[in-house]
C-alpha cells in the first residue's frame, strides 16, 4: 500500500464540479417558491446559497433543487425533506448521513443539518454525488474504449471466507469477472483483466495495470464478510471518497480527507457509475440494500479513470453464501454489472459526432 506522502496532489476536480457550484451560487436572488405538501405553493425562506456549519460547507437544498425544477416538501416532525421532479426523487433526513435516491440508500459525507429552520445538505455531496447522478448529461461524456475488470484478491490472499461451507472470496470474484468479461467482450469495448487465474496481485499493481492499459472504466469485484454467524447480508457499492470529505465508515474527519488522489479527478463520473452499479445489482439480485457508500480503497484512489468497487453479497451469511456459490446467481451478478456499464454509457448522452 502506498503511503499518502508519495501520492501526487491531483488538481481539484474542476469542470463538472465548478459547473454545479456555479449553479449553486447562481442567480438565486428573490424568493424561492416550492410546492408544499398539499400541492399549494409556499414561500421558502431564502437562505444564502451556501453556509458553513462546523467547518463544513452546506447548500440550501430546497433552493438548489427548486432551480432544477424539483418540488419540495418538508416534514419538520420527521425531519424529512422530499425533493421530486417526477422522474427522480431524493429524500434527506435532518441529522442523518443516510439519504434515499430513487429508492436507493445513499450515504452522505456529513449529516443533513437544519439552518434557520431549513434543511441544508453538504455541498460536496450535492456537487460530487447527487447532482452528477441526477444530471449526468452535464458531466461530459466518458468515451469508453477500454474497461478493466479487477477480480478481488487471489493466490495467497483468499479474501473473505465462509469457513462452514469452505468458500473463498477469490474464487467467486474471478468467476464473476470472467462472466462480465464475456458479456462486455461482445460490445465495442476492449476488456482487460487484472488477473485471469488464481494469483496474488498487489493492490497498487492492479491500479497501475489499469492506468497502463489506459482504462476508461475500472470495475473491482468483491464479496463481503463479517463475523461468522452474523445475519448481515446484502449488497454494497463503493466509489472513492471526494477530497475534503470523510469516508462512510469514518466516525470523524482525519488528515487523509484532505488529500486529492488521482481517482478524485473522476469523482462525478464515478458517482454516476456507482449509482448504476448499485441500482442494477439490487434490481437483479433482489438483495438487501446495504447502501451506496464511499471509501478510499487503494484501487479506487490510484486509478486514472472512473472506478467502482462492488461488494455483491456477504459470504459470511450462510443463506447469501449459498446463493453466491450458485453459478446462475454469479451469472446474474455479472449481468447486473454489464447492464450498469450500458446504463452508465447511455446516461451521458449521445457519442460525440465524428469529425
Ligand atoms: Zn474483497
């Protein structure tokens, strides 16, 4: 694992993020109106576009979404703010890092707060996660030529285990990777694998392989585990934590949050990719939604392209392990990942016109 000090400081993500920031700070002068719970129009107290609370930048969610044509309804008792466009719905809860986006569990960097009676949402979450997902065509097309599939673990690193059933994560990650490779290879994409057999590959070498292959998309496949006997099951999807934000599992901010990694240049596109991955996996597998989360996993930090890491299920859960051990279920996982690549590719609009 590389130490933080050896990593180049990437420039702050510029294009897409600055667009959304402009939107956030744009001509919001005047009162903002939004539909109330009964459908009537109510005046929303006008807030500054962004405020600092406890050192964190927050954005007036209702004002921001009103500019995007969303209707809002806020229930002070539940602390729930629902923003709806007809096509998409976002639900924030005051005091919580957990939001719902089109029915999916989504984890924010910081909890939603109340400012002068109005819910405010962490600005980084809006700029780098939610708005790119809701308006992918504004992000700019990711012309995909090469996709790198990363089968987690291998060789001496077995990954997680189900001891009772003698199941290894490394076996199933490679199997799903090969199934996904076969599906993707039928398309117009060049597909490369960080490993094609049972061998150990360093995390940094996986990212370096993708960078040398000039990958336009990086998909890392894993299976999860907790202490044996636990009832925990379900699907998690991870993208790289943006700079200046804490990861989903971090209880508080740390020095690592300040570092910009190569992968952070692709935050907006990774956000869109992760959304489609999580959505397709849950739709196909009907598994429990453990959340769309963010972490600074080495492979995600170091790749020079949009990247995602999926934890498709829990090997530690006997019921889920039995499913994962079934080839048809692994085929379903690969099909979900394939459908997500297609949805991601289609979400950012038409390919650029040939010169
Ligand atoms: Zn793993």
